[in-house]
C-alpha cells in the first residue's frame, strides 16, 4: 500500500546540507537532485508531505524563528514549486531546542513525528520517513514507523563508514541486521538505503502502487 503520509527531514534530504550551524540565509538553499520533482510525484500519487527538522540554530540565537519560517521555509517552498508545480509541502514541523536539551520533539526523539501523524490522522503503518542521518531513523523507529529510508546525501555517508560491508549505493538496498550491526546504535534496521530523495521516491512509487 502506498504510504499516505511522507515525513521528510530537511537539510540533506530536500536541500543540500551546508554543514554546521546549518542554513542561516535563504540564499544558501539549493535542492538535492530532482527534489521538487520527487515531491511533486508523491503529491500527484495522493500523498501528504510534512517536513520534520531540527533547527537548533534558532535556539542558539543565530537566526530568529520568524526568519526561519518567513524566509527560509517560504523560499524553500518557492524553489520546490519552481521545479515542479505540484511540490507542495503541507506543513513544516521544526524543533528549535538545543542538542541534549531533553526536548521530546527533537530528533532522535520521536515527538515531531508522532505530532505529524496525529495532525494528519495517519498511523505508523501509513507513514514513511526519509532522512539522511541515523537520528532520523531512530526517531522513526521510536514512533513505530516501519518504512524508513536513509539517503546518501547529507549525513547518509555515515552508514558507509560504520559498516564496512556496504559500498556506495547506486540503487536501493535493504539494510538489515546481516549487513548492518552496530552495538552502539539503538535498533534501526531494517531500513532502505538509497542515493537521494528522488531515488527513494522512485522506489516507493514503483513498489507500492
């Protein structure tokens, strides 16, 4: 069954990750390859789209929450729609707390993901999470979301360095306990590993329609 709700991390999934401390000016926004097209295809298939993103740059005082919403997120939506006129994101959920604050909304905690599912009235079986870091997968696992996708853009390359059995991904690979076993990590497998948001969406639409 095609997921009804698609939860996307922002930096490294939709737009290119610029490194710490993150995007501080809308001019830094650059889409990952065919991100707008990918979101547009999901929308045309009937999926709801929400962003779930940590934005501690606000908590650090580097930008204001108003600038995050009115400039960065609005500009991101604009360039997505320029690439594909259907690439509309229904809602941006963000957490501005500092790391190690204990905020249950901040990934790897699951609060934002649960909030999104409650907002759209979908359950974990109807939801997919696409992220670029292990904290995204941990949050999804904690929220009960079984369909979890890690993309190589952003921090997804961490997977390669942690698991010598894996090579650079050219398609979509199922990662389970046989080829990914890290005793220091909370349980996050099985999950899918692929190149970027566009290849993830191609797989989801191909396998679930």
